[in-house]
C-alpha cells in the first residue's frame, strides 16, 4: 500500500468510473486523472451483520464493504450511517465496487452528517481534484 496516495473523498457512484492504472507496479487506480488506492466514503448500511454482507448506499450508488475480523465484534446494523476508509478493489464485471475497510466509524448520532458529507466531497472536488 502506498500511503503517499491520498484517500479520495468520493460518492459511491463515482467509483464506477475508476480504472486500474497499468503504468505503475502498485495496485493503484485512476479517477478524475488522480492516482489513488484508498477511498473515503460515507453512507447508510443497507445490509449488515445480520445478513453477513455489508453494503453501503450514499444515494449515488452502492458499494460492498469487506470488514476484517477486528471490526466483526461490532454489531453493524442496517440503517447505521457510517464513514469508511479503505482500499478500493477494481470493479468486477457486473459486480459492485469493493472496499477493503481499514477504518469504519458509526456517525449515526451526528446531526447534519449527510448534508455535511455532500459538501465535503464537493469541496474536495473543487479544490483538489478539478484540473486548474
């Protein structure tokens, strides 16, 4: 993992446009002309511990989350609003984007969390991702 590459703040739907970068030996991807390995997402769990499959929906799309055993003792239930940061795996044909989660935080108790996240992603796009 190349930690010099930033974790991009993204909407789930944007990951469908990401492509694997073949110009480097690392497992990097390219989105909006930016090289990245990790994605930073927020949304509502639409499938959780009870189902054995973790799906995150932010209104723009759905991604699958791969949680390691260190996160499994937590009871990640449907309806929780969470923030996740993790390694993005290239989109399988016909499948959902997959994030191997390094960090997950329950933000359900935070007011205005969804509106603030949308503003954060837009701000990051304008200031950092948009070509000048």
